[in-house]
């Protein structure tokens, strides 16, 4: 636990990528396989679920700090992070060196056992952990218990460190980290085992049958699309607004993985039925889309389905889904990602079962970039987000890479709205007002219309924070109502009528496009203008 | 009869016709210490501790009309008897004791109880009413004991990596406290700009500190720079530097991380939570007013512990530093 807490502190202390990778490398190189496996598990964002009710954790923490509940709450509010505030408030450690028991002991013998232990045991274990640990260890430990183990390390940095420690390629490490695995010493040994050679490839280091491939992710086009060169060099498809997914059919089993590596098998009966029609050893990359009468339904319809445990016949009929397939990664059990995109596409067309829930993403034909720009105007009508441009002849790569796949999205909607409420953020934004609610005018009053957290620079955030502190007119818990003065241009992707929202409108992915310091609150948009967007056909 | 009241320009003492740390120009100002949130320009007359006079002139103007007062000497202003007592915050920082008709009030200004070789230690003053700051008035603020060693260690490891150590600190007080305590045998220390200027003022008052040197070997040097230099073009010109800040706020991860610093060291010229409670207790005051910082929690705590306490609010809050 000592080395792990030091790793956490080291990652937390540096903002530089090289420093983080160096810290990861030196931890992983020195750790036992049992500790290293757990560290990787947590660092890439996996976490044990439902260990204990947070209410109990809070109660025991407060008891141990010896503070009244109200004062603990004040401190929590100022710090913005439960794991941290507990580490700061617990009585000083008896031994400043802390515990010398290893990470895997604390995880396997304590953390995971919490789930099935009775409350008395849980409480005793938590108190003994806190009492044996020093402040840095308590913080890392609390992060593990609360499952909010974010330390500003992306998966790609962990992959880089693993690749440097093991000498295995980053692509191979990414692949080995996909899907379901248990953080055991054996897993660690396989993770850092040398790249398979032709002889060992079919041998004992077979990946689990459920393991998906790392997704290839596109970069947005920033300049003019014509900078990509000849249009003939590009395979063009619409950009669908669904859930990116890989459908696996191996050894008679089906697995559906989301891009966030969430296993979604069983959530879409249509796709389970589709998978049974696929040949053995097939992996398709595509988009789960609500689809009816040959066209997508609004994504909000899909959200009606996602939350439900039991899918009624009615909802299955109202919001059927398809897999909008656009790539094929495995054929007859063989990894075909290195084959050119045309080859993969042709193979996908060959295996697509007729009349199934697999729809092939149509290839868009355009003679010229101008022609394509014209066509792009239809995006909103077609309920797509623009185009995907994929370089002909290119392989299927790992992760977000510049060069072969580009997304060319349509301009978002935008509205000028007034800041009306603010509340402090969490994590690195704790104790700063960073989470805002915006209003638009409705018969002379500002009605809340969207919440947004992102889009401002750190300097702008500090300025808004200072404004909020000086101009709070009312307070409800952490939420401050402010003098309606600041105007921001909000950008968002979709807009829908919604009886559940006070403005009658729901928007998708709202964020601050810029601070309109040139505008007064009175000049912000009205709800009528916003509602008019429901009907707009501007694609660009 | 209250000895102080909150007026538009600040804390006013009617018995002596003066303000303590006013925030707008007034005719007579008693200044607890020469930090800009406490010392406004434009008053007709100032009164401050002798050891703080030069700092005050440096902060708001050489031609001020200042009456310097030794700690502990009693002046008569109107019907009030007024004296200044060390607050331990920075050189020349003072608590203001006001007595009229047997009633004693003390305004703490900013203070700390921790030892500091560059200024006189905090002196508890018995009073009926105590006006305290609460910049760090929450129990999460507990100052660790080994910060100076941690800074020495950071400096040494930067030297091994061939990096400049760029340390952002409050230029008046913290910079000199560090200069006096950091292990100068480690290598050269450079005081940049405002830090250099104020360090010179400290030296003239007889405060012993190792010399600050011209910047000759950046990769071995510890540079002390003002907080306001963080992110400045000057600071960014050090491409191979490790950056750190010293402040009580560094106790919390959020403020530490959003500044994109390599390190945050927890050390403050303000009292932490245990010290606030100890200082309040030592005054013996039955009434406590909390003037800035985390006012509400401290007031609530004091009330729960049998004190008559209330928050007095300034029109502004100090910037986070």
C-alpha cells in the first residue's frame, strides 16, 4: 500500500505526461504481479461494485473524525471530494510510515470482503485500515472504497507505461486489456508476456473468448475538408448518432461491448437474434441505432429503452434497434484488422444475413468536395451528425489516431443564454464555481434551459467564480442563484420538446461555446427563438 | 457599549475616532500589517508597528504620514487607550488592543502561532471581545510539521534532475520565512523581483537570512518568486523547471491541481484550525467576532462551545492565495 499511495501521490503531483509515465513505469516494474494486476485494474478505471452503502461509510467516517455532522458537511463542501475530506479530517496517523501490507492484501482481504461482511465487521475493518494508514494511504484507500479512482491518467498513458515496462507493443497491450479479465498474478504475467510469434500465436496465450478489439476512433476535422486531398481517396459514410459497439460471435456465444467496455449483451434482443445468424468467429464494429421504417429515430427514444430492466413488447415495437455495421474485425476467428478497409467492407457485405437487424452503413457517393458539402446540408433531416471519412486502403487501427479516420460533424445548434445558477464542481474544480445553469427569456422572466460544465478556459472559470461570489442573490444548499448578468453562447447537438423540463425543451450535449461579454442579459435569446430551432433545417 | 462597529469604510472605533484596516480612505487608520487587503492607500494618517513601517511605505507610498508605535506601548486616542501586540503573521504585524471604560477589545488582524524566525511571535492578549480572522477556519486545515524538509528534499531532487526549482510564495512574509529556514547549504537561492525588494527591507530591520544570489546556475538554484508570477511570461521562460507553491490552500487537492503545479507545499502565515481555537481560548474573551475567511463554521463551532460569537463581514473576500 505504501508504494501504491506513493504512486497515487506522484501521479497527482505532476501535470506532465512524461512524469506520469515515469511514475507508472517505476511502480509497475517494482510491484509484485499480484499488486501490479490490481493497480492496472484500478488505473484504467475498473472498480469493484457496491461494496457498501455510502451512507454507512459516511457515518463511520464522521464518527472516527469526532466532528459534528454539520462541520464534516462544511468541510466536505469546501474540499468537494469525500475520499479526500475523510483523509484530511481523520486523527493524525499513529505511525507516520503507515501500513506496510501490500496493495493486494488490502484489496483482496479487506476491500472485496466488505461486500459480504456484516456491518460490525465492515466498520471494524474500515477503522483499522484508517488507523493503520498514513494520510496518503488513507486517501488512496478511500478512493478505492468509493470507486472514484480518477487520478488524471488516461488509459493510453497506462498502456504506454506497460509497453515500456514489458517491451510488448502498445497495440497488443490495449488488446489484452479489453473485455473481461480478473486482476490476478496470472493475468499480469499474460499482460506483459512477449509479443506472440508465428509459432506461439495459436498456442496457449489465447485471449478470452469474450475479448473485444480496441476501438479505432476518429479525429474531428478542424480545417477545410479539401485539405484531405482527393475525394476519391476516401470512403465516405454518414456519421450515425447511436451507441458505438462491437458485436462478437465466438464459440456459439454472443458478446456486445460498448466503447466504454461495458458488456451490453442481452440488452438488445434484436442483436442477440442477429448474432445467431452470423458465422462462427465474427466481430463487427458498428453503431446500435434506434431504427424504424428505414430511418433512425431520435436518440432520446433510445434513452427510453436503455434504462429499463424489462423490455415490454410495446417498447420493442416502438423503438426497435439495429446494428448499423461499418467494419469487420474478425473473420472465421482470424484478426483481419490489418487488411485494407475495402477488403473488410466486402467481407462484411458477404456475411451480412439478409433481412436481419444488421444494416450496412451506406457508402456515400459524391463527385467532389463541393458535392459532399451540398449533401452535408441534409444531415439534420437524415438524423445523422455529418460524415465519417475513412482513407481507402487503411487498416483498422487502435485508439484515437490522426490520419485515417476523420469525423466531419455538422455545426451544433447555438443559443445565447444567461447564467442564473452556479454550484461548485468536484475533483480539481472543487471549491470553484464551475457547474452552471443557464436561462433564456420567457415573457420577461428567465427560465432554466440547460446546464453546462465545459467550454471555458481556467482563467474564464476563475473570473466567473469571482463574479458568482460577489453576485450571489440567493442560496439553496450548494447552489447559488446569481444576478442575471453574464451571457454565454451555448452549443448543443440535439433539441427536443420535453414536458419534464421547465422550459419545455431538452437539449443534448450542451456546452459553453464562448462567453459573450459583448452582450447584456436582455440581449440573450428567448424561449421562442429556442423552440424555433426545433423546426430548423439548417445543416450547417 | 461596543468599542468597534462596522461602517461603510470598515471597522470603526468611535471612542478613539479611528479605523482598523479600513477598506476605503479615512482620516486615521490603524494598520495591522502591510498586506494589500489590510492596508488601503489614501488615508490622511496611519498608525502601525515600528517594524512594519517600512513595509507599509513600500506597499502604498513613501510619503505617507505614518506614526510608528513600538509593540506594547499604550497611546491615548480620544477616550480610548490603544496598543499594538505581535500577531506573528509577518514582520511588524500587530493585534490592536483597544480599551475604554474598563472594556477591552482586540482585533487580531492576520496571525499565526507557529514559530517564525523573521517576526515577533504571537502574543496572547486578554480581552472581553476578540475579533479574529478565519482564513483557514475549517478542521481540514491542519499544518504538517515537516514542510521545510519537504521543500529541501524537492529542491535536492530537482538539482539531481538538473532542473530549476521555481517556488511561488507570498512575497511579503512567507518568502523571508522560507529564506531564513531553508537549507542554504543545498545551493544558491535567488530572490526574484518583489521578493528581492521586500527581503532587502527585512534585512534593514535586522532580520537574519542567508544571502540571496544573482541567478547564475539555474539548474541548481531555488528561486523564490511572488505568487503573482505564477503563469507569467517570466516564469514560463524557464523551460526546464519544477514549479511549486507554498500556501495553506495547498492542503486541498483541487486548488493544488488546477494551478498545474508540480508540487504544493502546505505552510501558512495564518493560523490553522487548532491554532485558531487555541488563540481564541487564550484571550479569555467571552465574545468573538469572526471577520474573514470561513466565518460561519467557526462561529457555529464557538456557539456550540458556549461562546457568544457572530460573523462580521467585509465587503470583499480575500483572493485565494
